[in-house]
C-alpha cells in the first residue's frame, strides 16, 4: 500500500511540474537569440546524432526535490565502444566521479549522469550495476562510472539520499533522442541559479557546411550564483537580485555541470580545449565561479571512426581528427550553445516549494522581457 501511495505522489508531483513547464517558453521562443550560429532541430544536445537523454524526477511529500539526468553518447554498448572525451575543471569544489580516468585515457565508458551531491556515490553504484548487467560485459572487472553533481540541499532533503540505483536504470531505459525536458526535472529538480530557480537546460548549434557542418550540443545543470546577465542585459541588477546587492539575501555558492557533445571528429586533446570554451559562456551569464561552486565541463565526440573498442585487436588505429586551425568554429558553437542552455534552464524552471517550506521563485518572465527590451537585447516579437 505504501509503495503504491509513493508512486501516486511521484506521478502527481511530476504531472504538476510538467503542466507548469508547458506554460513556460524557452529563451529563443521569446526572442532571445545569443550568438550568430543556427540551432539544430530540437535546439538540444540530442541534435548530435545518437545522443539521448533520460531523466528521473523525484518530487515526494514536502521535502524530496531531486533526481537524476543521464546522457548517453550513443545507442550501443558504451563500455565496449568507448567515445573520446575530456574534462575541464573551472572550480573544483565538487564530487565529480570518474574524471581522473577520463583525464588519463581520454575516453568515456559509461553514460554520463548528473544528480545531487550526496547521491553521487549511489548513482555511481547504479551505473556500475547497469554496466555489469549487460550480457556482453559479463567478463569485465573494472568500470569507470561518470557522475557529476550539484548541491540541491536547500530545497531537497539531501541527507536522505533518495536517488537509488533503480532510478538510474529508469532514466537510462527511458532515454530519448528527441526533445529534452528542461527546468525542474531530473538532476535540476531542486537546484537554484543566479538568484532564481535553476535546473536542466540544453541548446545546440550547427556549423555552416563550409565550416564542417558539424553539430555541437550542450546540456547544463545550473545551481550557481553571480550577477545575472542575459544576452548582455543586466537583468540581475535591474531586478535587484544579485550577489553583493545591498540588504538582499543571496546565496552565491553552488555548482554547474556542463556536458558538451559533438559529431565532429575531435581528439581528446581538442575536446579539452572545447570544454574550456564553455566557461567563457559561464562568465557571460554573470557567474564568476565562487569559492564554494563546483564547476565542471565534460566534452565528448560521437564520431564513429573515433570509437575506442574495449579489446583492441590491432596495435595501431587509423583515425581522423579536426586540425587545430579548424577548431575555432567549434569553439564558438560551444560558447553559444552553453550560454543559451543556461538561459533555457532559467526560463523553463518554475516556482517550487521544498523542505522546511522553502520556496524558490522562477525568473519573472514579464519583468525580464521588459529589461531585455530596454537594452535592445532581444529580437522584436
């Protein structure tokens, strides 16, 4: 009986969030179009062919506001067909798992998961269980689970560690290559960013054919502070909601996870350079990576010729890669997609009340758009 009641409460909570989010609009739908490049079909990380995203949202009672978000680089066995990857640490106040092996070997062998700080270890356990459960992997004896996190402990009962292995399995099994839910979902359910409700956000850019025609997609989990700036407009200052504003209570510490995917044949070395560029966008939105902010970027390539087999049969591997001199368009695409993904995490988030009756308000859209128009920072509607 208790189990059925729990499931009912979760469904009702998820339904109410979904209904509220259906009433919100993404930044681009409101005329906010940062940069010069064109987004892909979904304006999401899933515009990179083969990439899928799955999310499990936990909204239970008055205190559980958390979840898990999973990004799968391709639809096959990721352990058996690893993808090149790299990480960049903007500020290391975090509990990222699996990053040292990525740094050493230049590849990823599990889905990438995002969750809350104290659940990172249970989610890693779930990832290991998932990888070992695949029949092809029955002989493996080592798994490097990749987990990023931010601290949602203001709204969520974080000490309860409510995200379990089953939730990781559910997120992976329901992962989709299409539209990605944003705002108060998955790992972004209980987060807050730049003075307002944060969450999951995503965006993409497609390069012109003469620049390679590659796609770059970004997904973020926002939970950090600063002085909110949107497309150059000082929104945080205008709303008097920013770090070090006089007599305004403001939490600047937090974290941000940035996941970057591309179909371009980019080596692990240049993926690290790509990951670094995402932090230029991090600054554009008003963050400065405070002392208590764990800010990480992880980038990977889905190009099939760069796949790394678990058991290499040949000593040498012929490969291709984008040359250094042709990386700049990809850098720009990463910057633009990261900036817009962060905006989407704010615009798609909704008001939420969590533990101890605490409420986090979403970005006030009408007031924000007036500020955008004041500074000519959005396309005329």
